[in-house]
């Protein structure tokens, strides 16, 4: 299989992962589409540097999340807050479905976290082990545990304040 | 909502997050055929246009330098030319530094720290640019008048009304921009300190 065919196969098998990262770090469908394309492009660019020593999903998460950081709304010159109001408003407007309200509540909670916590929580929600989260994020496994406990506390406090 | 409940909701939404196949196919074809331009390393049109305007203004000054007679105005013109060449270069270099990156070589934490630092440096450069631009505005007025052969001392209300109003407008604008930069700088610095705790 040539490089191009292999890459297309890898992307198709993991496009859900890319889509979720693009969804989490943007606040409009247009930005989401742009980020999706930028992530795929960066994956293609670094496809040669990927080696089997690094697990495929670890490499993909790393490139996808880093791309999201570097494409943060530079026009607004903001770094800390990535509003997902548009997304949550969209969910609220389209339906009264209780499941969609749960999604809205989920995004509202993720919104209060800082960039590092946001990355960690996304990987945690994806079902990644502490070790994998540590590898992608670049912190020790024990630190992942500490950060997740803090996030839990933060989310709990958010729930009580609300 | 507890973390475990969040996990369940996330897993449910994951099932629905799939891009239509034809869109993925189209994009992959376009990208592998090198018809896609990355936005990360791209310097915007506005920066290029701004630089071209500055260079054109500098060329205008060079062409008309012989029309300026008073030594003080000649010095102002030289300083103006220098600024018109230096300002866009500073801006382009700082922007290139902000964007010249390799996303795959860093961990997520390193990427956040790196981007935060690049952003802070960029904003500091922009603050310097604004201060220099204000100075450029101040010296441009008498220089342009000298080129046009006008004695601005003879222009009615120039020093008492026109000039102070122009400076006031620019100052208000510059202060507004600088305040906005300061706020973002503080937010960025705060974010960097938060992630290291």
C-alpha cells in the first residue's frame, strides 16, 4: 500500500477522533471545518515522522490537540477562553430532547476548564488510561491522577455554585 | 453531573460525531494533491498590505526628499523613512515567529507553553509598534507639509486645533488597542501560570 492510500485509510479509521477535537476547540461550524482540515493537513505533513514505537492514536491525539492550540482564534487574540456557547446554544435551540440537554450540560462544564484541563478531560472521557494521557499531554502518570482529581473538584464546585 | 456521567454522555455523542464520507474523500484528495494551504504558517493578507503601504510611503519620502529644505524636517524625514521600513519588518518577523511551528514534535503541555510564550512576545512587539507608529504620526505632519511646500505655521488653527485633535484621536485608539493587548497578555500569563500549578 502506498503512502497516500495508507494515510487515507488511517484518517478514515480515526476521523471521529479528529472531529471531536475540532468540535471541542471551536465555536462555530465554519471554524470546526477549518480546524478539521488543518489537523488532517498537519497529520499528513508529519506522517513520515510517525513510527510504530509511538502508538497511532497517541500520535494522532498529540498532533490534533497541538494543532488546535496553534490555531486558537488568533483573530480574536484570545488564548484562555474558547467559547462553546454557539455549540450549546445550537443544541438548546434545535431540540428539547433530554439527551441533547445532557450534551449541553457536558460542554458547559468542559468550558470552565483551562486549556490543559480541557485536553486532559477530553482524553479521560475518551477512555484513555492515565499512562496514555501522560504520554500525550507530557506529564507524569501520577500528575495525571492529581489533575483529574482537581478537575473533579472544579466540576463539583461548578455544580454547587450553579 | 459527575465525571462518570460525563463519560457516558461523551461516549454517546461520539457515536454521532462522524463527518460525511464524501466530504472527507473530497478533502483528502485535494490535500494529497497539494491543493490545500495550511493556515498555521500563513501570514495574513492584512499584514502584507500594511507592509506594502509602509514601503510605498517610504519610497514617496525618498523621491521627495530633495523638496525638503529645512534641516530639522530632513532629519524628521530620515527618521520617518527608517520607521516605515522597520515597522513592517518587526511586525512580519514577530508574526512569522508566532506561526513558524512544528506541531508534531511537542507534547500538548509543551505546545500550550510554547504558544503562550510566542503570543506574549508577539503582543510585546505589537505594543512597541504602536508606540513607534504614534511617533511616526507626529513627525509625518510637518514633513508632508514641507514636501508640499506649505508652511504649517501659516495654516490657520493647525497647532491649536487640527494637530492636537489628530494626536488625541490616535492616542485614544492606541490606548484602546494597548489596553486590549494588556488584557490578553495578562490572560495568557495567567493561563501559563495556571497550567504549571
